[in-house]
């Protein structure tokens, strides 16, 4: 079975930056062994499916049927060495709790906001009001008020590329079904914050406060929840299964988005149009695969 076609934006913090009891949970998870990046997607998919196949079904992974947290609820963590991140971060280990229960709650709220009542009635056994109430309670359990991972299916929001240095790309060209196949970028938190702040200023001035500017503003607010000596990772995740080696090597998305920010700042409309066309061609192909796959 292929990995989920999901891309990720993750924050890895020093263990010393975490508040108790989160720090204690992370230490226990590290003693048991951190999860590998390649295994994260399938692991989360499996936990979600088990929660839905349980009788009675659980609204969220890691819960009992009454909605309380199960004593054996899984707690997974990814780790990163400061040496793998450009700039000053750490001390290590840098850790990224996957916050699956809270992310699932947020995803359900997003589903309610974007789906039709007919689809909601068919997919959910719990009233929307109860879901929103449960989601608020789960999110309130987060010590920093934010999850360490946000994700998207089948694509990468283009504004995310403004957070990273295009030259910092990491690429592993294993076979397409090999879990080691990957494309990612890493940045120090100060650099990511500086980049997103500049991009938001330029884009909102040129294009208004909606669309890309709103994504940038939301991303900047999310980053502000975390420690200044943390690291940020943009990871194509399972999307690398959808692209052959040539497509990955010739992908210039990070260069294009950063060039668009520069061109908007200087008023170079021709460069903006050229770069946007390249992005539309590349990501439009993945969108077509989603519709027809």
C-alpha cells in the first residue's frame, strides 16, 4: 500500500523548550524509540482507520468510546539533529510530537467548514455541535495552543515555499515506492519567521489580504507559538510517490515562489507571470492525478 499522498510542514523544538507534561511524554517516547519520517504517514493512517473500525467507532484516534483519552493512546515523536538544519537551532535533540489526536480534531472542524450537510450526515455519526465542542476541548489540551505539524493532501500550498531557502533542498532518489524517497527543506525558526514576514508584507501590499497573503499570515501566527531555537521542515512526504526522478530533479517550486516574492517587490509583472505559469503546470499535473486517479 502506498504512503498517504500528504505533505507536511513541521516544527521541531529542543526538548528543553517543552512544558511539562509534554516534555515527560516526549522523553518516554524517545526511550521507546522515535518514529521515522518515512513511517509517520502510514502510522497515522493506521491509527485513524482503527479508530473508525472500532465498535462503537471512536471520533478521534487514541480515545475511548466515551471520548476520554485511552490509557494506551499512542504518542509518537519525530527527531532531528541540529546539524541537519541550516542556521542556529537547538540544543538537540530537536523533537516534533505528532499531536495526532489534536490534528484529527482540527481536521474534523475543517471538514465541517468545507463539506455539504448531505456529506456530513453520511460521514459523521456525531452532531456537528458536539464535534466542534470536542475539538475545542482537545486543542485546549495543547500546552502551546498549536500542533507541531500541519499537512495537506495531494499538493503543497505555494506560500509555504517562501519559508525556505531554495538551495537548502534535500532529495533522496530511491524507487518511487521506497519509503526512503524524499524531498524536504529545513530552516531555523528565525529564518523561517523572517522569510514569511517579508513574503506577507510584499504579497499583501501587491495582491491584498486574501488568498496567498492569508495563508502567509496564518502560517506566521502558527510559527509564533514555538521556541525561537526550533527548526522548521517542509516535507513532500508521500507526494514523492506521484513524481518520477526527472520531475523531482526539475522541480523549481521553491525557486519560483521566492522569485515571485522578489518580482512583486520590484514590480516585475512579467517575471511573476512566468514563474506562476511554471508552478501552475507542475502542480496542476498533480491536481489532475487526484481527480482522475
